[in-house]
């Protein structure tokens, strides 16, 4: 069953056509990868989905709701979370602090109730902390739980950003080059975590990725883009062996 649909989406920056009439569907619980050479329009596509950019044309539908013009701050409330190519964390805070920020999409009571620290607020806070601790355990972050983010290795910070996205309890998770900067061992661990996120948490995943070992290991289907357009769509094996895809990466 299709849970997410993009229909004829285009994005133009002045005279530059970043995305041109792109359409695809993502099934419930699927890991869907978007690949392509640099400048293909992959991250621009994610930015349209998360309302960083307004599309020039087309529509984006999630769980039957048209989110094409949804206010940006409402995207996370609709059940969509994302990570970024460049890590976006609060480096002065601890790992726990950063994950708790992901819980701010949920109602913890109005200002006066929070100021008075009412039983309802205490219960909501306890639920948030319990879920965050579960995410920390899932992604093996316990050794870093109380460590300031600024002092952590790059690979661990990438995992912290993934963890913060999961703390929002998304139904759709967007990953923008999650393996960028990771070594082969860290990339293998990431593929296992994506599998856990898909199968144990039931989260649908769309990821933009250059690392084909991760795409082959984690993705159910792959969309290849080139120059803002759809070049190929299918299984990882079929797309990687497509002559048009090979030409786009290596040159005709």
C-alpha cells in the first residue's frame, strides 16, 4: 500500500531546473533509496518534501494528506523526520539533551502547567525520557549518553542525529546521505540499524545515498535521478545494472 506519493514535482531556481516532473510512490514499511550523481536533484527532492523549498509544480502526499503547502513547522507534527548532509546538532548539549529536543513536537502541557510541574506534566516528561532511553539503547549510544556532542567523533554525531530524528516517533524517516563520512564498519552498522528501524519500529524510510554498498544492503527499491529527472526505478540490482545509470555515473 502506498503511504507516500510524489506527483510531477518540479523545482526551479531562476534559470536552473533542479527537479523536473519527478513522480514516485513509497510503500508502507519500505526502505526507498534515491541515488544519482552530484547535482542530480536528490537533496532538492528531500527539501521539497520537508518544505524547505516550495515546488514550482506538482504535489506531495503523505498518508492521504497533501503536504505540498503545509507550513514547515508542521512537517514533523505530521509524522515526518529527517537528517541532513551536514550534521545539525546542538553541540553544547549532551547526547541526552539533543534527543530530548526531538520530543518537543509532543504536548507536555501548557506553560502554566509546566511552570507548576503538575502531575500531568511529570507523566509526559517521564514518557518522553523513557522513549529517548529506548532510542539510546537501540543505537548503542549509552556510553555517550551524558557526553557533550562537541567532543564526540564524527561517526557518533551522525548516529546522534539519527537518534534525535527517531525520538520524534516518525512514521516516515528521511535520511540525507547517512553514510557520508563513515568508515566501512560504521556503514555496515548503519545498514543493520536501518533494518531495525524498518522491521522493529515499522518506520518507512527514504534515503538519499551515494554509498552503493549501503543501498544494496538496506534498500528495497531504488530511484536513480540525473539532471533533475527520473532515470531509473526498480530493485537495487536492476538499477545498478541499467546502462543509462552506468552512463550517468561513468559517462557514455
